[in-house]
C-alpha cells in the first residue's frame, strides 16, 4: 500500500500542473468558477484525501508512546 500512496503522490504532483487550462476561462463551473480554478479545487480535495491515506498507511509504527513518563520528552518522572 505504501508504494501505491507514493505513486499517487507523484501522479498528483504531475497533474497539478494544469498548463492545458492555463488561458481558458470558459466553460464556467456552476456558472461562476473558471475551469482552471475548479480543477485546482478538485486537486486540493484529492490531495487532502491522499495525505489522509499517507498518514494511515505510511506512518511509521512506534512513534507515539507514553510521553508523560519519559523525562527526555519533558514529562514528569
């Protein structure tokens, strides 16, 4: 699953560059949003979902411990 998430991050970085709609305003999405802006809003939503997947599937195990009993982390002994 990690490789899929990493591949999706690279793919999202590539499709984020929307040079094909750079100078295009028409058609308007919902009657008032330019096409390029709506595309970037969609990319932002996909990015949020992708980062949630990255946290769920790619976050290393064992980083979150009991910090209250560890004096090195500022907790009480």
